C-alpha cells in the first residue's frame, strides 16, 4: 500500500474515532514477568482490566477504542486506549486498577485537540496490528 493511501486511511479513521465522547486517554504496560509477545493475550489483559473496573466500581457501560502497540524492539506489547463511561472515577483509581494487575500506566483526561485519536489510529493501519472498539450505539454522536 502506498503511503498516500495509508495517510488517507489513517486520517479517516482518526476523524471517525474523534466523533465519540472520550473521557480518558491511557497507556498500559506490563511488568517484565507478565509481558506478552502476542496481541491476543494483550487484548485479553485489556478486557480483564475493563472487567476489573466494572466489578470494582460498578461501571457497566464502559466504552473504549484500544490498540495494541509493539515496543520498538518488537519483543513485547502494550496498549493505548480511549475510554468513556468512567464518570466519577479519578485518574488514580483507573490507574491503580491497571497497575494492581499488570504494571505501569499513564492515565489522563482526553483532550480532543492533542491528537490522541491520530496517535492511536496509526497502529490500526500498520501491517501487524490488533485493535478493538466497544461503543454504545444508542448514545448520540457529536
């Protein structure tokens, strides 16, 4: 695929992702003894994190757009995600939920103009990528 096509596809996907109401931008990494060398297990870990938030804080309508990224070495993975449906939780509570099970994290408020949507979608148009989306279709889109 030509770089022009990839650029066009990435922009379209970034604009599509940005139409949703995101609250949180996060990055989650794994402790060395828990690091994954595949995207399937990395995604399963992310789903466990979402389940932990649901169970611990009774957040039953968590929305997300997540992508798995390989470290530059190509040996291990980590995740980037946009989250919604966590109103009332602090960044610390969300971060601790990841940290208690997996390792390190960075959790911050989503700022549309900073381009996290563009950063996140770059992984979706690469050759080796895995991503997932969960959106409540009954909610109004901007």
